[in-house]
């Protein structure tokens, strides 16, 4: 994992985009570590926030698409997302709808949220907007935190 993060850090903004896409989808990766490395290397924080937000949102929408296929057996078998996690996300989303995509930035349950939104066939435009707002907030807070505390 460390060598992958180092490789992605070497690619600058594109590395940020790729790591954010992978982290936003079902692949276990920490785009935050890549972002911290790139911030330490002196890259522009707001460009990193933009690349991270776009990549992470697209990763989440990939999850949405997988969920929209409706194949829970595939989700469990190939994506290793446990039924328990999907059930937890579904309880979290019950009656709330597409705007709950905002919480897709949460660790562990975030992937489940976007997959379940796809399973529920939540409004794709509202889902995309809410996911984007949440992802932007996370990366912006990370960049601001580094600027304030470092």
C-alpha cells in the first residue's frame, strides 16, 4: 500500500485524482495520505481539493452504478461488501433519499451508502450533487487543517 501511495504521489494532480477515484469506489485506498504527501511537496491545495473531489465523486458514482445493477450476490462476492454493511447503510438511508449521499465521505459505511443509493435507484442528479458536496467538504477541511496546523 505504501509503495502505491508513493507512486500516486509522484504523479501529482493526476495521482490525486486516481487515488481519490479508487478511495471513493470500493477499493481500499487512502487518498488523504496521497493528498498530505502532495501538500507537503508544495502542490496547490485548492487544485488538490478539486482533483480529489472530482475523482472521489466519480468513484462513488461507480459504486452507485454497481448498486443500480441490483446484483447483491455480485456485490458480496466480488466487491467484498458484506450484506451487514449494506443493511446498515440501508437503515441509515431509510426514508431519507438521495441527499444522504452527502455522507458518502464516511469511512466504512460510505461505499455502502452509494451502493445502496444505486440499489434504491435514488435520483442520480441529487445523489451526484449531495456526494460532491460531502466529498468537497472533506478535502477542503483536510487542506484547511493542514494550512492551519502545519
